């Protein structure tokens, strides 16, 4: 068992790094640097209303995917990357997000094209659906669905629960049993929320994500102003460490690239096939619109919120160390800047970030169960699935840090090694949709998509003439 674990952990190193960079660069060139040239367009489409009354809007789908992306990885993940990889890990997180935007566009556009219709007219879908439709492999589609259930229902949610309770470590009341009390409270609150269904998830995340994101960025800006004298050296340190030969080639576990890429992937999830599950629920007139929206979500997660954490921590002037990896480094840095207010703010932010992560993640889990069963599970099955999810959240609070991160790293790696190659093989459908969208926009029309006119030969539940 230990040898299997070590073999899987090896895949989360250079093999995963090569896959992410190569895949992201390939999609970037094939889409003509879409994350740069259509960035303004992505801002325009997020506020469009759904085409049908009561449908999930682009903004609603963005909030579901951002709720999953914006979580404990934005705080604890960034801290871990800096403490174990060095300041330069921040640069590699930026790079992951830049090229990952193209990956997010392709996978989410494909999910929109091959989405399925619910009896009430709403839609659902994800990588499993486009794998089955285009690759004609039910087996691979089911394997992916199971891998995503494990990643989000087990790996990510247990890690989020652990990170949430660990953010209280620096407080005097934190004792040996605190993790279990925190885990129990989190599990109960999660269960009560998740039983409200998809629309409850959209409502909760649609409110919490923008609010907590804006407040978090405000604190980051305040920290920079307070520590303005440290900013020049901080920025120089990021770029100096990012291209330091020893930091880059210092072994798998110590490489600044590895930590930057792995924690960047954990945070923004670009290319691993999670966000397409949210993208497929959006009611839009053209699949490319939701591809652009999910591309924007990657930017929000990494370039805004992860950067906010990095700058708050590094501008405090505290030298990070491996012993501080995780919550302690963030808490100490903010205590240095804001006094007691800093640790209290981070603890509150962690509660909100972790909660929306848990809820957003389980949306993906239920979507994959819908694929495996051929429909949304019945009430009894859903109750059992959600109760199991709550139990895992409770158990995750008591994990050790290296085990919690190891499970999450391995599970997300498995998703990436399925989804990115599949998107490379079938991405032509997304590129044709992009060309169709751009032609209609240039002609001054509001883009409307029809599958057959864009070369889609497989039957689809939507996009018929």
C-alpha cells in the first residue's frame, strides 16, 4: 500500500507539471490566446440573463464554480506553497492560472455543447457526458465520474475541513479535541445546507462568494499600504526565487515550480474537469459564453484571491519556514500587520471560504452520481450520499496535514490525466464553436449556437435548429 501511495505521489510531481503546462499552452495557442484577447468579452457575458425564465444564469454558474475554486486553497494552499517551495511559488501559481484559463475555456465549452436536459427543462452535464458522447467510451466516462466523486467528496472536502479547523491553531482555546468539535459543527451545517438542493446552492454561493472575495481583497490592499516599505523587496524576492536554479531543480518535494503548480491547480482547478459540471447548468444562447465565464473564474481565483494571500503574507516581512506551512504562517503574518484583528479575520475568512468550498464541491459530486445512475438519485439515495459526505467532512477535520494534502493531490492528479488528454483529442468542437461565436459578434449579432452548423454530428439535447 505504501509503494502504491508513493507511486501515485510521484505522478503529482513532474508528470503533472508537464501535463498542465503542455496542455495549457496547447489550448492557449489553439484558441489564439483567448484568455487575453477575449478577457473583456468574458466580463460582458457574466451579467446576461438566462434565456428561459427560472434558468441558471451565467453569473449563477460562475458563482458555483468560483465557490468551489475559492476556498481554503486560496489561504492555506498559498501559505504551504510559499513555506515549502519559496516566494517564487507565487510566480508559478500566476503562470498556472494564465495558461489554465484556456484549459478552463475548452472544457467548459465542451460541457455546454454536450449537456443533458432535465425533465423540467434545466440542464446538467460535465466531462463524463462529453467523454461518452464523443469518445464513445462509457467505461472511461464512469471512471472519470468516480474519480471526481472521490476527489471532491473525499479528497477536497476532507482537506477543506482540516484546513478550516487548523486556522484556529494559534488561538488559546485550541486544544486536542477542538478539531472534532469544529468538524462536527461544520458537518452539521453542511448537511443542513446541502439538503436545500441545487437552487439553494446557487442562492448561497451567489451571495457569499462576492462578499467574502471583496472583503478579502480589501484586507490585502490594506496590508500592502501598511507594509509599503517591504513591497519592492517582496516583488523582487518572488521573481528572484521563481528563477533560482537551486529552487527549481532542488528535488521533487522542494521545487518551487512543483509547489507553485500543485497549489495553483488545487486552487483554480483549471483542466481537471470540475468547473464543466457547473458550466453545463447555465442557460445561455451560445456554449462559448459559458466557456468565457469559467475562464474568468480562474482569473478571479488565482490572480486576485491567491495573490491577495501571498501579498498579505510576504509584505509582513516574516521569513517563511517549513514549520509554519499552512495556517501558522498566515496567522503570524497578519498578526504582525493588523495585531489581534489579523488572526481573527483569517479565521472568519477560512470559515466562509471552507463552507462555500464544501457546498460547491458537493454540487459536482451529485452531478456525477446523476451521470452514473442515468438520472438524479432519488430522495433516499441523495440522503445517504449527503450524509456520507457530512461524515467524511467530520473525519477530515482530524487528519494530519501531510495525509490531507496527499489525498487531495493524488485525486486531482487522476482527474487531470483523464480530462486534459480527452480535451486535446476532441477540442476541435470547442474551437469551431469559438470561431462561430467570434463571426457572429463581428457581424453585430448576439451569438446563437446550432450544433449541426458547427460540425457536431453526435446527438445533443440542446442546440438543435
